[in-house]
C-alpha cells in the first residue's frame, strides 16, 4: 500500500489520503475506515493507477457520493477509489452525450433537460454519480438507465479498457457490472428531443417538489432501501407490518416514507442491518414476500 501511495504522489495521479472514515464519505454517516482513499484527477491518470493496483492485486472499492451504501464498522485494508473528480461531460450529436463516471447525476440531468431533450428528468432527481447509476441501472418515475445508455466503458479485472455496446443484462436495479470485476469509467447516453409543448426542466422541478414532500431529504438516509416487488410498493408492505417510525437503536424507519431507513443519531452498522433483517423476515413470514435490499452493503466476510 505504501508503494502505491508513493506511486500516486510521484506521478501526480491525484489526491491520496490514509485512514479515511466512511462516515465522511456516505450519506448514512455509518461505517469504519478505509486504509487508503484515492481521488484520481483524470480518467487517464485513473487508468494508470488502476493498472498498477490490478497488477499487484491490491484490493479496491469504487465510490461516488456514497448515497446508496451501508458500510460495516470495520477497518478495510483496501484502496477506496472516489471518482467524483472524473466528471467530464460532453454533448456529441443528435441527443448523444458522454458522461464520465464521476458526473453528478442531478447536474447532467438538468443540463440535458435545459438543452431541450426528454427523458433525463429521472437523472435530475437522483443524488448519485453516473457510474453508480449505470452499475445499479438506477431509475425513477418510470425511467431508468437502460432506456438511454448505448455504450459503457469500463476497466476490467486486468485494468484494461473495455467498451461495451450490448449485453448490459439490465433488469430492475440490475446490470452485468454487478457480476464482473470492473470499474465503470464513462457512459454514453442518447435522449430524444422533447415533443412540442413538453418542458423537460419543469418536469425535474415537479419531481423534486414531489420528493421534498414525500421523502426524508433532511435526514441521513441512503435512498430507497428495498426494491419494489411485483404489483406492490415496498413501503406499503413495511406500513402493513407496522414498522413506520420503528427503531433499532439509532436506526429508524422514516415517518415520512416507510421505505427509507434513517440514521437518527449515531446508528451503527449492526443496528441498521438488524432493522433491514427484521423487515425482511416479517415480510416473508406474514406476506411470503422476499424484499430485496437495494443498497450496496460493504462488510468484511
């Protein structure tokens, strides 16, 4: 690890820090520490550093805004790669756009809407980065990444660059990238021109107002916890089980939206994980429904 730190500094490949707390890097403000945090300042430098890491089999974990992540209270001997400075954005032609993985979803969604294109409103209201959106096939308001992505560039298990134009294996909050060793570095999207009379930017404003009225945006959360089962919303199941407002220590079910779990103070990983487990167990017991967690969970095996 020391050699990697020296390599990054010597070649000016970005910023690097040691012993960084996940509480500073995630929206839930829960988690232990990472041995090293690397913030590349360009994709070119990221590729150099990532190749170095892969050649030496140094464990890595990629993070954007940490808005969909629950981390255990452990010390992780790995290099945490934060991509938010790899945020290049370029309009191409005919509604096509290149977005680097560190682009803020809300920012690019609003830019595309202002340019008169339809469909980016779902991006405009998600508080994540483009890399995370692609990885999760994130979506909102009946649109998702799969509707607009036509190419994704990533670094494979050897650190080599791969361009994928098919075989994304998109499903509900699923993609091929969840089953392979890879690091998404950029995506290429195509959006249609908005039809006459549609105001894409106003659509984003309406969605944002709806979120403010229905979601606990002022509390520490990591977005929706459970994927919606067929024909019913996860929050309806949680409500029917009587969990709205229920807490395990400082981990609680939001009063504003039952499919949001919040850190009410100093919640631990164990408290939040226990609350998730209780809801899943009761959903299966009383309704024979398997609630699948939408969060990414990082813990030691």
